[in-house]
């Protein structure tokens, strides 16, 4: 049973990690992330990078949808904006990758603000439709502004480089993706310790009440769109450096649905939920694939026969999680923690 | 012991020794791995399942015939759901677990994405479901092979047929608003000009869209003699044909490879009658002389196999032939040598998969034949001889 966590100040109460045990675990996690590429092959590094990119984008969407209550199905299109920006800057200007990523995030944020304008008038499903419309427009631009985006063929870009070293393989690109993901997650978590973050939560809980409290809806709703799109833009930029080919078909609407599903499964209004949701949505299909692969030596056609079953199992798992824990994986995680905090007493 | 018995035992011992030595030699030869990012689920699953079956069967036939110069061919597939990130994950997974020399990829986007990695590793020759003309560039994509004509070539074959059938004909091109759909548009314009055809209609639609009434009105105004569909599997082709017929248009409708599966065309019902298109391979049911491979396929599977099956099958035997050429030349199996082995394929007899001997040109095999659907037979039947583009 955990004892001795009395907080004597507001700052201590609002701390991200309020116990030594938590700080210890976080230190271990960071150490694990630093050591990971030395103990994994290209395949594992690839998956980790993919998960990290998805975490950044999911965290961005969670800021908008989970914390501010504004539903968006434009996350993939914003990622596309970021990816094209990075690709163009890398191809045409050859500027440093960090600058490219910042500009990618910035441009996505500006477009996010424009797309967010209808949020002042509409909410819920209506806003979702508005963001789908924006997504369709952006895809049209990607596919038809051929002189800039390369049209349907898209753009092939060189890898990111630093002092002559090129980040080509997954275990090399990891050193770009991992630190940026960690920084952005800390940024997102800290956001909700500030006035801005609390304003987002107030708007989500009741926007009229928030306005009565002095929160300017126009500013904060658009700010939420901007921050969320910034995250998507950076994630798209990382995606571009990872795959080095950007086409209009790289960021379909189903990808936006993927991120929405990730925050629902992981836990709306929780940064931990963003992480768990992205990990779940990215890794469970791979784990199920591995399980099918195990059958291959004894059943040669297992891949063909079991692949559709795998999809059904994945869908079933999402439904089961939602039925038994509507607050998502983050809540399951909190329950587990609570159990150990109070052990041997019952929660 | 009689001399006969001694001789028998000695022969038996020699045979056994020979077999053991032979087996040891065979097992000494390293397996050749054919990896596959195969879309067994997702929007392209209708083709992925057929491709997988085609590759599986051709690998079995190759191995039953002694492998590739004694090397066993091992097929390692992974499902990708037709998503680029899943395809790359599958590639990374398979290449981290096996020494992969041959690979089948599921899309143009994947081919373009993985191409730098193929160049970097220098170990693998890749083919796949894409016939994108962009990939037909040995300088830019030295490790990629297109198992048939490119989409531009396909439209070229159809236009060549049209020019023979009706010189100066009016032609329309209806394509989907995708990378796949847009691929042959510019090439079609150039080919039409070259062949003296009047390409008087180019329409793009959403893939799978069903409300095509506006587009059919455009078609009615242009009154083309032929309309080529590209970038679709089925829908909206039946909607186009149905509405055009109800408006009294006598236009002939054509498709490219992925809309040429016999069963798929049959699903159009009565309006399928006369539907034409280009197919690089013989159909499962084709009765041709000197077609032992088609006979083998029919003996292995007694029900109809799709055009995707034939594509997977053909891809595998071509890559196996490239590997065979490399081994025969005593060279190391790697990307550049495999491409050389591929380029060395001249007048190759595919056992009836293609109706004429195959020669690789660039990264592709620009051969095809025009077929037409015969409603009474419920089959696509040849409407031209084999056409080779030079």
C-alpha cells in the first residue's frame, strides 16, 4: 500500500509525477527508449517508430477531441499537410529537418485554424462533417496541384540528415522520432497544467459556462485546433522522413478514423490514453499477425485463411474493451495502479 | 550368397549412397526466399487472395520440378490489408527473418516507398500487383519488375486494336480519380495522336462511385465509338454501360487488366455482352496447344481461378526464371544480378500462361491480347491475336 503522498502545495499537487515511484518508472521508461534500438532488429524498430508517430498524432487529436470536446475527422489530412511541407522543404530547400518539422507543424496549425472556424457555430457530428469536408478539399489539393505536390504520383524525398549522417533505416530514424515524441508528449501533458489547458477542459465540459467564466471561445477553440493540427503536422513530417514517399493516398480518411478510434480505445481526455490507444491500434493487428504466423509451419495456408479472422478478432477486441471499460485503456491502467497502491486492501 | 544377390545388394547400396549424397547436395543448396506483402484483407482482398493462390501453386510446381537449379523456393507471405505502412512492416519483418531475394509487393505506393531500400540492400528483385508506367524505368527503379504491360501499354494495346478495327475512331477514356486511374491518361493522349484516333472524351470519377448520370450525358454528347475504362474493378462500369445503352448509344466498352476477370465481368449481367478489354495472360479455361502450365493449374484446382491468380503465378515463374539465369551464369543472387537475369529472358515459353514467347523489355513485358465477353458462353473470348508493343 502506498503511503506518504501528502501534498503541501498547489504546485506539488499539480506535478506530472507526484511520487518517487512514478519518477523512477518514468526514468526507467526513458532509459528503455534510449537503449531500445541496440537490442532490436529493423522490424521491431520499424514498429516502434510507427507507434511513436501514431502517438504524436493521437495525442494531438486527443487535445482537440478528448480535452476540448471538438470532434475532428481531419487529422490525416493535417498530417498530409505536414508531410508535403517537409518533403517540399527537403527537396527544394534542403533545410535542416528540425526546421522542416517546425514549419510543417506551423503550416498545419494555420490550416487547422481555418478548418476550425466552423467549430464556433457547430458541434459534434456537424463539426465532424465540416472537418471531413476540409479533408476532402486538402486531398483534392494534394492530388491536383501537380506543380507543387507532384499530383497523384506524389513526391519522393531524400532522408533526413545531420552533419552528413543520413537517417535511412528505421533504427536510425528512431533517433529523430523518439525524442520528438517524448518532447511532444511532455508538452501535451504540461498543457493541461496551464490556463490554456484548463480552458480547453472547461469548454469541453460546458462551453456556455466556460464563456460565462471569461474564457473566450473563439480564441480557445481555434487554439485547440491549431495545437492539434500542429501535432498532426509534425507527425506527418515524421511520417514523411520515415517513408520518404508522400502521395495523396498516403493519408486517407480511414487514417483519421484510426486516430479517432485510438483516442476512444485509449481514453478520451488522457495523454496516457493517447499513448495506450496508439499502441493498441498499431500493435494489436501486428500481434494477431504474429499469432497467425505461428500456425504457418503446421498449417501452410494459415495466412490466407486466418487473415480475415484476424480482422474480426481485432474489431471484436475493440468492442469488448469499450463494453467493459468505456473510459478506455487509460482507465484500466489506472485501476491496475489503484489495485497495487491499496494492496493488500481491496479497491 | 549368389552373384545375383551380391550384385543386387551392391546396386542397392550404391543407389542408397547416391540418393543420400544427392539429398545432402540438395540440402546444401540454400533456399531462395520469395517474400510477399499480400493484400489478403482490405479493399484489394478480391485480388490478394487470387495472387496468393497463384504464387503458392507456382512455387509448388517449381519445387516439384526440382526447384530453381536445385534450390528450393520458399514463399513467405504476410497480409497487408493494402496499406503501405503494413506492407513496409511486412517487408521489414520478412527481410529481418529471412535472406530474401525475391519479393511481391501489393501496390504502386509500396513499390515506390520500398524502392530506395531495395537499392540500398541490393539483394532483392521485386515484382507486384502494380502495372504503373512510372515503375517501367530501369534507371530509376532498377530492382522492380512489372509482370505484364504497363497501364499505358494496356491502353496502347486497346487503341492499336481500335485503330485496326476502325481507323480514325472516336475514343473516350473514363478513369478513376486515383494514382492507379490517372496513370495512362497522358500516354493515351499521345498514343491516340500517333494512331490517328480521336480521343474526344476524358472523364474522371470517384472509384466505386455509382451516380454517373452527369458523366453519361457527357458521353452522349461526345458519342465515342469506343470507351476505355481504367482504374476500376467493377463499379461504376456497369452503371456507365447500363445508362449508355438505355440512351441508345452503340459505343463499345473496354477495360484494362484489373477489370478483366471473367467472373467479375459476368456479374454485370446482360450488359456485359460484348465488353472488351486487354489481358496479358490466358484465362484459366483457355484451351491452347502447348499449354502444360495451364493444364497443371487446372489439375491442381478444378474451379475457375481469377486473373489475379494468373498474375501471381506469372510473376513467380518470371522471377524464378531470372534467378535461374543468375545461378546458371554462376553469379551471386542479388538485386543487380537478378535484374540482369530478368533482362536475359528472351522468348521464354511460359507454358501457355501467355500465348506467345515472352521477352522482357525495360522493366515490363509489353504483351497483351484483346478479349470480348460472350454472354452465351459466359466467357471472355479472344477478339484479337496477341499484340506485342515495340
